[in-house]
C-alpha cells in the first residue's frame, strides 16, 4: 500500500526492507508468532540486487535458497596457494532474489502491511514508536520498531576504513571455472599504498562465476579504477574477457570502524544490520550476524519477550578488531602477511568462527598468539591511549 489516511497500528514495524528486514521476516514466518507487522520502505525489494557470501554449518533454513556451497576455499598470495579445508563449516553463496521471495511468502503468512513510503523519523514516545514520513505525517504506530536504515556510529572511530568492492558476474560459452573451488582471498592484486586489496572467485558453474575486486582501505576508488582492477585480476586468473560476457555488476561500500554503533537507541527502537553493529569491524562481513539477529528476534517475539537480539560480537572481539584496524592503518603490519599468517597458523574453521564472533576466549588467545607480537602490542598500547583520551 502507499500513503495511508491514518497511521497503521501494529506490534512490530520493520523500518527498511533490505537484507536485514528480509531475514527477520523469514524468521518470523518460520515461528509465525501471531503478531501484527508492518514494513515501511519506499522500495519493495525483489530480484537480484546483491550477493552474500558467508560460512556456517549446513542444515539451516537457508540451504534451499543457496546458489552454491564449497567445502574448501583458497587463499592465494604471491608466494603460493593455500587450500583451506572448512569442515565442519562450509562457504556458501546466497543471492538476493530467493531471500526476498522467502520474505514475501512470510509477509503474506503474517498478513503484514506494507507502507511504500520513506520513513523520516522513528520517535519513541514511551509507549509506542511513531514512524513518520518526510512531510511529518505519521505512517505507523508500533509497539516496537526494528530499524535497518544506515546510520553512522554513535561517535567517530579512532580508525575508520571501508570495505569497498566491485564484482562482475561473468558468463562463458565453454567451461572456464572450477565450480568445486572458491577463492576466498587472492592477494596477488596490486596492493594500495594504505590498505589491503584482494580478488575472489565464486563459481556457480563451470561457465558462470562472480569475480570480484575488494579493498580494505580509507577511501573508495573511481568507477574506472574498479574496472581497471577487475581487468587486471581477470588477467591474473588467465581469463580472456573477450570471450566472456559481463551479465551483472555488483558494487558495495561497507564501514570498517571501531566507532561504536548504537543497537538500542531508545527503549522501543532496535537497530538491525550495520546500524545495529552487525558489521565486523576488521573485515566488513555482516551477513551471519544479521541472520543471528533475525533468529533472536523471532524467537523472542514467539515467546512474548521484547525483540532485542543478543550483541552481534563479544566485547573482546571488538577490542581485537580495533587493535587490528589500528595496526593496519598505522602501517605496523603488512596486511597480506597478516592474513596469510593467520590462516597459516590456525585451522581455517577457527579463523572463520572468530570472524563470525563465535570463538571461545581460549581460542581467541591462541589466535592472538599467532599474530606478530611486537607490532600488535604497539597497536594495543596505542588503542589504549586513544581510549583514555576519549
């Protein structure tokens, strides 16, 4: 529905209708808690507009939606190729269309109301949240609002980088890709003066794959620079772009910062996705934490509890991320050597579980001991001074 004559009154309002909201809708559809739901977004998300790659254990509700999975992945440096066995985890690719479709099915099951207007404000008056449009007119009144609109950190970070990328979906008339092998990080790309770059390859079949160039660095590139980097990476892979078709292009910019996000800015407003702290500061990865948030919320609603998810990452992990970001930003460690050493000295599944925020304290100490001791100690000391100054 479009503009409503009177505010819709619901139990739960999803402000924003992208990936985070779609995961919440899908989770609510599984539990079917019998609550009134509204989605407030000017765009009804459909089709393929992005791709998520993540790791986890098989056997979840997402399995039927996946485009591809891999039980091993490669990390490549100029010195050679490291094949990472991922068991009991697996690396998986989810394209947006099946998730949006599943969310749409849940929307119908829940008899949710869709308000196709831009939400300007979500004001918590102490008993309800009033969501209003650009003209100030109220659109929805809700007991709780789950807000996934982009928001900056509560205060600027001591280190603020970006994960920024461009990917080409490449199609060939003959077999050129190995569908059984994903490239997680290929550091043979030219490295920026300040930051880390890598390519990766996610093949859906022997003729269709996502080939992407990614940087962890302070600033984005121009469109021409991304295209040049992708052409260079295709050359490294031995791909003849004259024989391939670019079927789709994906771009993205994700914050990597130790600035704190505010996941619960008022008693009845909960933020989701990056605005709710789901983005891992050291890598920009977000999807797994969003999925955990969604399941936490659906379980809580089904049990009659407030829809407030658990923190996406332990506090110690956020501290470790802040130290790592500082070490990279100040040039205390070489980014390629840092990530290569991390995978060389730890089982791949431990590194990946750490990046998902699910390792134990003992495992975290083991991971810390495998990093360059003196540079990371200097970074930790500098981080402590920065915190004291704040």
